C-alpha cells in the first residue's frame, strides 16, 4: 500500500448516540469522564460510536476488533446506511470523486450508493437474504436494485457468482432457508459482490459456524480479495479471524478506537491495556 494512494473509504468524526445526551456526557468538563463505559448514568444515553476516524485503502483489509457492545456493528450499520450517525462524515472515492459526505446525500442517493458501490455480508444471513426466495433470485435482486433489467445477463452473472462461492448449480433455485449456515453466508457473499463494489463490509461473518465451515468461508474471502483486489472492512471479536485476513487492525472499546496499527504489530506488541487483555486471552 503506497502512502500516495487515496483511500477507497474515509471516515471522520463518526458519532452515534442513542439518546439525547446531557451536559454531563456531552460537555468537555470532567463529568464526561465519570463513567468508564459508553453509558451515561445521568441521562441514560448510550454513546455507541464516539468520534471514530478510519481509512480503507485500495486492496486492503482493515479489521475492527472488540468485544460485544464495543460499537463494531453500529459502525458497520452506519456505513451501510442501515442506520444513520448522529454526527460525522464519510467519503467514498467512487462517489462524487470522494469530495462529498455520503451522509449528507439524499435518501435516494444513499440507496444508489448502497446498491451500486457497497456490498455487505451480515452476521445473521436472514438480514441479508430473502430466505424464501431462491439463491439465484437473491443475487439478482441486488442487480435489479442497481438498475439492471436484462434477465439473461443477470442470471448468467448470478450463476457465475454462486459457482464462484461453491454453491452447486443444481441448488441455485433452492431457497437459502434450505441451506446450511455456511452456504447461506456464501450466498450472501455472492449477492454482495454482484455489482462489483469497490468495498465489501463483513460483519462477524463466521460467528456461529462450525470450525470447519469457518475455515472454508475464510478461505473463500481470502481468495476473493486476491482475485478481485477488493477492499474489505471486516469486524470481528475473533482475533484468529483478524490475524488471518486483516492487513491493519483497529481496536474498539466503548465506542472509541483505542489502538490501531499493522495487524502483526497489534497482535505481537499490543500497547493499550484492553488490547493486551484481548491478545492474552487468545494465547
């Protein structure tokens, strides 16, 4: 990765609050530091994301690691427009030359960005797939949302993608509800890639899968990144997944980034006490 490269995705000051906040948790005074987590005991506001900054560069996998409740999934939801932030900016190099904040775009423009420029694989396949529709229809749906109207070309591409993620051709007309968890995740990956997005969001994609299935899904992701040169933002609580896939890693705690660096550096020489605790728990 060259320092001269512009990021595919750049995020600045991303903040998401659930609640209105109060002077104690919004002010700059000492009251803001009276709690050690992201919950304000005075007003009940949850500060799910607090001033998060990140860049994802071409062909890079950026890992976000942290415990449950650290803000990883909220971050992903905001970037994919499943939720909207309270404050903050995000810029995509493939939209408006990376000069306009995507969160300021109209709802119609955000839908177009999501359908044409972003791909996401959810932890729960039921969030990313229509479980009663065929695998073929699920992949084609995203192409239709992006404006594709050629049935023949959509079916050809969908079959090719499903074959690429190792869904047998004789099962492409079956509904994902009849598939195993690992197969459902592979259909999600095919759907996420259907419009050749420059960046792919992966949200805890191996959670709940058997170890052997996890290994196959992770191998598939590594192969896709190698073949397509796609950028990936990966969130996980599993340092083993982060070690395998991520070039750089950011550590989240209570809605904040507490440490970041090259993955090997983070895992071999963690600096923040929380990161040290995470790494030692893996050993």
